[in-house]
C-alpha cells in the first residue's frame, strides 16, 4: 500500500509516495512532525549510509565463506 509522507526541510514541504516498509525506514531517521534543517538531513543520510556500508561488508564476508560452485 502506498503512503504519502511529507517532510518539512528548511521550511519547505516535500511530499513523496512510499510503500509501508519504506515509510517505517524513512521515519526512523527523518521526523515528519517537525521542520528539520539541511544539517539534520545530512546527518540522517550519513547514518543510513553507515548502516548500508556495514550491511554490505557483512554480506560480503558471508558471501566469501560460501563455497564456490
């Protein structure tokens, strides 16, 4: 199911359509109930980038342990 999320960044509203799982992930790092500034947006991007990088490294480690066919 699609949801509309509205973020207020630097006193401007940005509305996007997302599915349920993405809504949960996005609202974990970006609040929808208050105005945020560019600094907070960048901090959220850095947090999710770090999380993705760690996930990628973990996946590569696991993949390297799987025998090649």
